[in-house]
C-alpha cells in the first residue's frame, strides 16, 4: 500500500480520539497493529500516516471518515460534545 501524507489536523484528531477514549498510546497502537513509537510519531507529526490506518481508526473509534478529515465541520462532531 502506498503511504500518502495525511494533513496535520488528521494526526491531531488521531491523538484527540485516543485521549477521549481513555486509551494509552500502547493500547491504541496495539489496536492499530503498530508499535507505540510509530503511533507517537504519527501523533507528533514526525512520520507520514498511511491511509490504511484511517480505515482502522474509523472502526476502532466508531466514527465516520469525514469526522477524521474535517473534525468539527460536520454534524457528527456535535454528537460527541
């Protein structure tokens, strides 16, 4: 699979979702089938996030992809506040 540079706001959303779920980086990394250092790099914007991870995030956190990409700019974000 090709790695595509994902916008920084998506990476911040990834960190926010993990924190809101009460997961440690180690727990979330395990659920994403990566190591904690890899997740840490994604969250700190020091490594490109593969698009395939977005699909896993969508399933793990039960959120639509549009929330991942657009954050507060949709109706779903109002539901989680």
